[in-house]
C-alpha cells in the first residue's frame, strides 16, 4: 500500500487500509484507519479555501491529520523546519 492515492473519482484517497487496521499510535493508543479517515474528513471540512496551509501541530498524529486533510483538498502544506 502506498498511502495517499487517487480514487476513481479523481480525488485523493487517504488510505486503502482496512477500517480496523492500526495506522498510527496516539501515545500508546492505536488509531485505526477508520478513525484517521474520519479525523481527516472532519478537519478538511474546517479548513479555509486557501491555496496554502501552515501546519504547526507538534503532536505527530495531529500533524499527519492536517497534512492528509490538506492533500485531500489539494492545498500546498508548508511545514516548519523544526
């Protein structure tokens, strides 16, 4: 699996993992593909219609949710150097 891929409708598909597959750890709590996709969809709906997104999340899980949400919306993601 390659992670982010284009779906049949031309939009990006965040994950092709089974819904119950563990795709990340939030501390010691596993995050499933279903939960990740849900978080990405929810955040994507809240993002402004801008060309660029600055992702300042320090939490790794939240950072990836922000990154994936921006990808799903076709936004360029700017990331800090540290």
